[in-house]
C-alpha cells in the first residue's frame, strides 16, 4: 500500500517535496512494515518500522540507497511511482532508438486487476552488451493511459529456453490526485505505528 506525492515547484522554489509512505501487506515476514520518506527532511533518510512477526515495532532511520534499504529491491525508494516508471521507459526507449535490433508488438485483450490494458512488448532478438533486457512488457491501462504493469526478462540460459524474469512491478487500485496532505507523510500520524527511531 503506497501513498506518493510528487514534487511541486513554484517560482523556482520547492513548495511540495517528493514524499512516500509505504506499508507492506505481505508476505508475513514483512507484514505491516512501514516506510516514510520526505525529500529534504530527516538528513535525507527514510524512517522504517520493521513489521513482521518479530520485533515489529523496532523503528530506525536509514538512507534510501543504503545496503540495508536495498537488500530486497533493485532500486531505492526514491525511484518508486508511475511517474518515475514512465520517465525511465522514455529514457530507455530513446537509448534503444540508436541501436535498432528491436521488435515492438502491440497486443490487445489483456487485463490487470480486471481493467482493460494494451500491452507493448519489446524484444531484442540478439543479445548485446548495451541492451538491458531480452524482452519487456508494459501494460497500459486503457482508461487512465498510464503504465500499470512492467516486466522485463533476461535472455534464456539455453537456446530455445524460456526468458528469465528479472523484475516486475504492478500498480492496482489506483487513486489519482486523492488530495494527500503533509499529515499523510508525518510519522506522528495516528494511523501509523512508527516508534521513536533507535538511537534517538
């Protein structure tokens, strides 16, 4: 479960910092783990409550790109969100235009969480050092016109084998512009269970 508020700048000044609140719903070992990050606050650190069945309320602070914070993911928390996903897709697409050797197909009839999507499937038939993946699939919600699912696959280990999943992300039950406020990104919010960070 994630709340994201993107940075807003007025007259060259940040009036709303990039902010994230995240709570794990599963698996059991992480259930109810909470993470809070507001750009430019808390010395650039995020606040994290352990969650899970043991020592659930232990709260600490750590940098988003620290080894511990990155232990279970490929990217720091600062990279989360559809806006960043869209920017990365554009960046990678522009890079790949320079190389060619790319097959693109548009597929109809797919659904994510019951919502109709169009799938853009990009395949690099020949493995090259400059390609990041063998195949990628992007599901674009037909109504919202936003990417709601991304998956990328590595080349098969053996010729004729199945491509190996490298990463995938899915956004479901989206609520755009829900009117999030500073309270949604305040560790003192009574809906959250952050304790006093260890060492404070």
